[in-house]
C-alpha cells in the first residue's frame, strides 16, 4: 500500500466494509470446515426482494449486524452426521472470527450458530478437521 507523507489510510479517508463482504467471508471459511454440509438457504421476503433488486445470490445462512466498532454474525448451518456438534461449531466460531478480524480489521463481537439440520455425509480429506478437545483425566 502506498502512503504519501507518512499518512495512514485513515488519515486519507474512511474505509468501509459492506455486510455482503462479511457474509461472503463467513460463508467461504465455514465451507472449509470438516463436518459442515452447508449453510441453510432461507427463502424469505428479504431474499426475494434482493433477487428482484438485482442483488443476486448473496450468501444465505449468514446475517450480519454491524455496531460502532464491531460485527455480530448469526449463522444457520447444516452439519454432517458423525461429527461432534460442539467441536464443529467451535471451529466455525474460531475460524470465522479469526479470518474476518484478519481480513477486515473489524472486531467480531460474536458468531452465533443455529444448527438447522444434520445430514449424512462422507469425510472429505481436503477439509480442515475440527481440533480434538483434550479430555481431562
């Protein structure tokens, strides 16, 4: 990034990130976690109006609420059978928070997850496995 006369980007003007960017980042990193079958597609009034207004196929299953300096995400996910729900959802929360904060510089206040369904699935070697929680003896 080129900065003139030692000025920081904030001194040169404001930088904003649209909710659609937060949604896309969350959807993309969630799909890479083992045990996630997908995001819930909620066909509601907002989705229908978005299509009419040409907003196209915004990532569904992710709702973003922005505050003064933070972001809250509400995600509706479909998990694969055979995976630990606490481990998969914990991995989603950690990964989404980490990637959004790293990419945008915004603080993630919370990543709330609603599990909409559990479907049969096959393990995929290319996906990131959720870390195993260590058991106390």
